[in-house]
C-alpha cells in the first residue's frame, strides 16, 4: 500500500553509540503515511534506541532523517512534536488524579478568559474519542479508575491532539488482557485509516501480524530484514529476530550477492540480510 | 500459526460509542459527583456532631457572642490552611508556616510601632517577608533537590530565630489599642444590610454561573446536570447563610477579617480548579513525570507554590497579630502549624498529593476552630487541649491514609 510514494519519515544510515556500546549501526527505516510499520527485535536489539532517536530524546550520532521530504535534525522531544512526530511511551504519562479530559489536554489547556474552557475541552475530547471509536465510559472519570486498555487509549488519543503525521507506540499492548489488546489494536488501525504513519514496537507476533503492514527487524543494533506482512511467515520473522538465518550458508549467499552487485552504487549501502 | 489471530483486525467494532449515550454519560457524571463534590458531606456531618457535643457540654457555645468570636478566631487559621493546602497538593509539606507567621507578626509590629511605618506599608512589608522566605525555601527544594520536609524543618528553626532577633530585647510589642490595625481586625464588622445583601447575592451568583455553564454544555451537546440541582443548592445555601447572618447580628455581626478569609479560600479554590496554573499543580501532585512530559515547568510550579504558601502564612500571622493586638516570642509557635495542617487534611486535602475537596481550608478551619473554641469554653487545661488537637489530626491523617489505600485497591 506504500509503493511508489514518498515516505513521510525516512531514516538512512542511523548510528548511535553509548560509550563502548554500539547501540545502532547503519539502520534504515521508512514510514509511509497510512501504514503501520512494526519494529521488532529481541531485547537489546536497539528498538528503544531507535525510537528515542526518532522522537528527539537522544538524537543519533550519524545518519540522516528526512521528514516530509525535508532533511531535519530532531534535537529535542519538543522539536519532534513541532514537526509532527508524537510518541506514546511504554510507561504511560498520565495523571491518575485527573479525569480523561484533563489528561488529554494536559499542558495545552484551552482557556476562556482567565479560567479554563472546560466545556470546549470536554466537547473536543468526546469528539476525538468518538472518531477513534474509543470505549471510555465517561470523559469525566479519573484516569485511575480506567482499565489498562482504556488508559492506553487515552494515552494514544492524547498524542493525536497535537495533530501529528507520525505516531510512535512503544509496546502499547504490553501488560494488557486479550480484550484490551484488541481494543488498542483497533485504535491503531483507526490511526492508520486517518492517514497517519504508525511505528509499532512490539514483542508480540500476534499483534504485529494483526495490524502491521510491514515489519522491520532489528538485531544487535542493525537492520536484519524488512518484510511485507503478507509475504512472510512468523517463523521467518522470528528467525530474523533471533538470527537463526545467520549460518554459513546464508552468509555465503549474502557475500556472493554483494560481490555481484558491487558495480551497482545503489546497492553498496544495503545492510539488509544480516551482519 | 500464520493467521489465526485472536482479534480479526478489519471490522470496525462495537456499534455505538458509550460516550454518545446520554444514560451512560449521566451515570459517569453521577459517579464523579459521588467521589467529588458530595465528598464534603462527611466533614459537614462531623461539624454538626462537634457542635452538638460542645453545645450539650456548654450551652454558651452556640450563642451569638461566641459564634462571632469563633469567626474572628478562625480567620488566621483558614488563611494559613489555604496556603498549606497548595503545598500538600504537590505531595510536599511546609513545616515552617508557623514560624513564618510569627516572623511576619514581629516584622509588622516592629515596623509599625518602632519605626512608625504607615499601617498598610507595615502590612505589605510583613507579607513580602513571607513571600521572600517561600521563594528561598522553594528554590532550595526545587533546584537543589533537598526534601521539602528538611528544608522547611530547618526553616522552622531559622525563622523563629529571626523572629526573636527582630523582636529584640523587648520580647513583646503591643499595638496601640485604638490604632488602625487593631480597629481593622477587632472592631470592623460588615454593616447588617450589606451582610444580608451579600448572603443573598452569593447563592444567586452561584445559581447564575451554574445555569450559564449548563446552557453552554447543552449548546455543546454535553451531558448536563438536572435543572433542580443548582436551584436546590442555591436555596439551601440562601436559607443557611441568612440564618447564620441573622444569628451573628444578635451580637456584633460578621467580622471583615472572616469575610477576607472566605474570599481568600474561594479565590484559591478557583485558582486550583479553574485555571491552567491550578491544573498544573494537580498534575505535578498526581504524576510528576507526566507533568514534565506535558511540558509543565515543574521547578517553577514548586517554587511558586511554596512562595504562595509562605505568603499566606505571613498574611495569617499579620491577621492574628492584629486581632490579638500584640506580637511576642510565642507568636506563631505551638499549635499554629499543626492546626493549619489539621484543618487542610480534615477539609479533605490528601497528604499524598494531587487531591483536595472544594473549600477544604474553610471547612477544616471551621472544624478545628470549633474544637479549639469549645475546649476553651470548657476551660480545660492545655494538656487536654493538646491531646485532643493531636488526636483529631491523627484521626484525619489515618482516614486519609485509609482512603488512599482503598483508592489504590479499587483503582481510583
């Protein structure tokens, strides 16, 4: 579904080093409008580092980031939000003591004279949640009394108020029950239907298969394959995650391919297919 | 294993959204009401019980003279409780408010009596001293990261020391008995016609604002409260206020200092609940990390709240000194601090931060003030008074902790 169009977000040759640890080396990532890209990989594969590089928490050392056709440098979370990159972190940043409306509008309250415009905020909250078909019993309930799935829904909806183009979701279904997970997956599809580029970080193959259009596998800080979800089996993805494809035979194939493509300058930087 | 996925991803699920159903929305609103506004009911019941007990022990408790005295007595307490409520909302504590009020009293008396400052100027200087103290303590807490408990515990000693130094060898300074300051706090009462008018206008204003909000909500197609509710509340409020006013004017009437305290409480209630600044205080008290990620300047909120708290403590010290007509080395010491914290907590402010009930300082000050006043009428010695006050505070804190525990277990 993304063929032939410009990606909304394109990262090329992104590397990041923490002291002696090479967390990311030469990673490429494309995100198109209206698609869900799943970012998978084992613990320590660099998923979180890549997300932090995108959302401005810790900018990459090298590599280029192109957003909406323009090369940008995302130096801070604020800059990322200004561009239109919203991030929902694993530990939900919600205030338990405030209700849904107040959480949605936290830090960007609407005013009416000196005081807050509660009516307008409540109206817009209701509208947004209805558009997303989110199941929240009442927007005036304190967030503490919501279920995990509902809280995740609020957190994701909150990121949409800034009118972003790309949404990064860090393990949105971790620690959720079956029904709640389905609720969040539905929400992710609705984000895609709104024409947003969604980056979904997940450990859960079932969730990835359910909503992703493409899967990007990271392994030990490198791109280790990129698949269209309908052209790949779970076993292939898991093999890419665990590195089971990296045996002598596959390495030989890769080397031969690299040699034969040696004259082609476009293929020179391709890291796909293993280390 | 390839495609049997738990949830078929494609079809848009669930027909109607619960939000649009008015029944559900009203249910949700009732639930908020139950946990919110009507939550002050237990305090009011407690207050009625206290009144019944003291009235049966000493029939002079409810006479007009004593009620006017009560109003005079709790003005300073209510103002201080308003300040500490803000700090408690952040989940922090300020132990220095008693000392700060004593220091402000000392500054007021020294500037006005010894240095002949004009009354208003002396008040202003004393209050600004409080603001300065709050800025210092708040900055040390917010910027350096010393726990507020320790910063303000040190402040408790330091400002008491400064108070002694300011008072000098005199120890006690008296206000001129017929002077402006004494007149303001002891002999200024609202004219009867004005009190009756205000007691009628306040419920009307409430009704008007409620109806306006109701209309705006209806226009925005949001769930609205039933029409009878604000009308009923306004009528009850009107009757209650008129009765109280009628009773108080059997004696001297409503003191201006009491009106001032009520205005302070109402203003800060509005600030907390209806402005972006107040919302930030709620957020910092609820989840500091979330507040930070939402772009809230946490340091600024902390410093400004500590400054407001100390400022109000200084105002409270000034009001107390004006009522008593003197300041001495004991001003602001003893039960002052604990009474203010007790009032805030009994009023429904959580020590865990992020939660307070409407008009908590006023209701709490009424409870604590009534107990102190009633005990005084029984002319009990200070040992009983200390034990009772301490027990009341402990009870309030225990209830707060129990409520907090049930909240966590019920996910609320």
